[in-house]
C-alpha cells in the first residue's frame, strides 16, 4: 500500500491512500485547487482517485468536498451524522453520500475499510483502518483521549497515522482564550504529545513499520517535541527502531510504501 499526507493540521487535512488496485482520499479539507496542486507535487494522478472518505464534518476536513468530488467524479463516503453535517454546511453539494455505519467494515473495490468511533467534538467522528489483505494502515487524527478501542484498532497495523496535536505547557502558555484551551485539552478535543505516547505505549507491536505524527499545532507544538516524545515511548517498550515521521500542514509528504 501507499500513503501520502497532502496536508495535516487545523488549516486543512487530506491523506492519499492507494492499494488493492484502487486509490482514495481520507478527508478533503483543502480547496480543490490546492488538493490538485499537492497531488501534482507528489506525482499522483488525480484520476486514480475514485473515493473520498470523511472522518467528520469540521471545515478543515470537508472544505473542498463539493468541488473536488465533482472534478474527480469521486464517490463520497461518510456516516449519517457526518454526511448531514457536511450537507448542512454546503447545501450546494448534490453528489450524495454512500453512508456507512461507524462500527461496521465495508469495501471499496479490493480495500476493506474499518471505521471506528473516536471522541471528538463533532457529530459522529471516526478513525479508519484501511486493509488490502496484506497491509493495514490506521488513521486517527482528531481524538480527545486515548481510548481502548483506538489502541485495539491500531495494534495490528503496519503503519499508523496518529494525532500528536500539542505540548500541554505550550498550549497553556499560548495566550489563547481559556475556553479554547479547555476545549483542546478536553475529552473530545485533541491529543497531546503525552497522550499520543500513551497510545503508542499501549498499542504498538512488532508489526508496526512506521509512525506518522499528524495534526500538530503550529503554535503549541513542534516537530522536535512531538517526535522526541513518540521516540521515547517506543524506546520504553523496546521498539525504538520504528521510524517516526511528522506530517506537515504546508509540505506534502513523500509517498510511503508499506
């Protein structure tokens, strides 16, 4: 399987995944124009992409949905609450959704998609495990706490894309309104570096081949802080050889082949 992080952060999220003879996007949080430009930078043919999956309905995950789906002639997939939220925010979206249940696997061509609920302040947010029969990629990018279900789902993956949003001290010293700080730190907010490390400690296995840390705050975190916390967690459980990468809001990642 192949994965490329086109964008990750509060200004827009979009992940390309290909395997089993098909390609899809997880989220469409950039404009259609920007998404196509980033696909070109990664040397990915946009005509390969036949489906767009949505984790939830926040604008940084669905902003480009209508125009991008039209240009790519791509099918949209979301659970009922997320589809309703996206349609409410963009009434001109007429493509319609393929509705999935948040706890039930489904298939797109030869890919098995396993959605699972996560705690976040949206209608019915989910993470995904994408499985082509040989390789499993887990994606959890907006989650307020390290749940046992998330740990279970990520345990048997080969590659994990995991939120590591903020450093707690930087967040509390950021000068942001206290209500926003409470939202981010809350049970339905975003994972801190330490909480991401908890998921890594409890769910990492010898099957893991790479970790990509995602959705980093540009003001309340750094690549160095996030990666050093994750590496320390891996070293504590004697899996320090697993490579850790950090996804960017502005720079397209290299294509990772697993």
